[in-house]
C-alpha cells in the first residue's frame, strides 16, 4: 500500500516531520531558510507558495507557523521591548489557514499558547513520559480526534526562578543559562538525535506529538479503526 504523503510547512529541523514519519507518512519539508539537518526530502522556499503549487501531490499537510509573532514575544513587556527596538515578527497563522483550506487537504496547524491557532488539542510532554513539558496547541482541519488526558505534572521544571534554584523531572528547553537544558539534555528529553543545533532543539516539538496525531490521521485516511 502506498505511504500517505504529508507536506511539513515551516519545517525547521524536523521535530514535527519525524513524528509524521514514525506514524507511517512520507514527509516532504518546506522552509524559507536552509535546514541542513532536516532528515527528509526538503525544499527551500515560501511555504504557502509551495503548498498552493504542489498540494495535489499530498494527502495531508502540517504547518508549524513561526511562533515568535504569536505568543509571549509580542505581548506585555516583550511587546514594548520589540516596539522600542523595531523588531517585528510575521503573523502567518491566518494566511496559512486560508491556504490550507483552499487545498481541501486534511491539515494540522501547531503553535503556542496565546496564538491565533484554534485550540482543538493540547499536547504536553508528560503525556508521553518525556523530560520536557512544552505545551503545544493543534488546530485540526477537515478531521477530528479526541483530546488526550492531560496528566498531572510530576514536579517542577529544573532551573533558577527569582533567585531560587529548583530541581525537578523536567528540563527547561528554552533560552540559555540559569540551569536551562544543554544540547544533550534537550536531545534526550525530546528524543531528537539528528541535530545538535541549540536553537533548533529549543524550537522543535517532540516527535511523539505528531506521531500520535499521525496514527489517528492515518486511520481516518484509511477509514480504519482509530488506534487506542
């Protein structure tokens, strides 16, 4: 049977793409920037333009639109700081959603809390026994699945907070210093072993997230029983 093909838009180094691959999909990544560690077929260019030109070649689409313009960096004191320094971030969820809807493909848009993504699902590292929390939200277009149980966190994220150091079962996979995760710790916590780029590891979602989505979407596409 032919493997279902999914286009991985704004793919970065492939955290989401690896999950779709592990769920049985053939993955093709697209990003505006070079992604030398991306583990699958890769095309450099505008994600929306690629989608509109090639959507008939795919069975589904995933989009991890850049989150810098969607969450904390554009709110509160960060918003004032960005305004003062002239920093701007693209807001691509709306245009990406419109393009995805126009294709007729089943799709997923992933982003952070505070973004414009519709909160159909929320996934957390604790749901998969990972050493990182990294809550992410998923908008599902043209298909549905049930929200998994959000398990109670087992403790704190390790690191310094307001002058005090806390230990815990989770590493802080963002920023540098203050007890935040090293490259090796992020690789282990997220189960990503194909890149050592610190920034890429911070931004990548654990493949376990999209592997779960992929198993469910594959069943929908095949009209098969949904996996437990």
